[in-house]
C-alpha cells in the first residue's frame, strides 16, 4: 500500500471512529475496526523544512546544504532602479575558493546619497557585511573609505558623493566559513 493510500485510510478510519463515537442513531460501518488496526494504518508524516517566504526570500537556515560551487550572485539597486549584477571577487565557498585583486566592478549610475540595496540571487543568511569605496581605477584597495557595515541583513547603505567609485561589498555568510566579495563601478551624479 502506498504512503498516501495508507494516509487516506488512516484519515477515513479516524473520521469514522469520531463519527461513531458521536453518533446516536446507530452503528458506524467502521465500528468493527479495532484500535490496533487503526493505529497500524497511521504512518507518521515527514518533517518538512521551512520554506522561504516572499518577505524572507533572502534567508535560509545556515545549516542548509550547499550544492553550488560558488557564492550566489549579488545585485545592487537604487530605490526604484533596475538591479545591476555585481562582479564576484575573492570568495570561500563550500570548501573551495578564489582570490582576486580589487576589481573595478560592474558599471552602474546612481545619485549621490541615494539609498542602495544589495540582494542575492539565491537564498542565503548574512552574518555580517561591509561596504567600502576607492577612486575608480584603483587596483589595490589603497585609500579605501568605509561606507557602512552591519552584523546582519539587510545590506543597505547610501551612495557616496558625486564621482567615479569602485565599491566593494564584503559578505560573511551564516555558515561562518563562507564569504564573498562583490564589486560595482559607480558613476555617482
């Protein structure tokens, strides 16, 4: 008997037993089912892991298995603007990694002081993050200026002053050992 057929039988037996116990007009056709038979037909349901809701779509348990070979992609968006995919730099992920210098980043145009939000294209838990900037064309990160940091999500900060900036977002994910660095080349007006 399949699990779902067994589950339907168990529900029918239990419903019939409840109806028989509440009935005052005669005997239930299921009255002949013994308690042992009803118990034997009941199979425990599998425990399901919680799924991400629309409001918490960027969060999954830190213990969820990782199957990807690299961190999820990240996008940067100004309020009301289209998201721009970031350039992935150094990372450690699922026991492997890659090391890179400071990258110029993916070009994006934003307004000075405009709120910016980073989102991931796969559900992850963010343990902490930091945002820094350097003048466009800097290749080693020297002179980096902190923009913002926090111990959890959301990843939000305001755009730097007008100019051309390479912005780096460093993220440590909830697993503790996984991390990634993303870059954008901002034309701030």
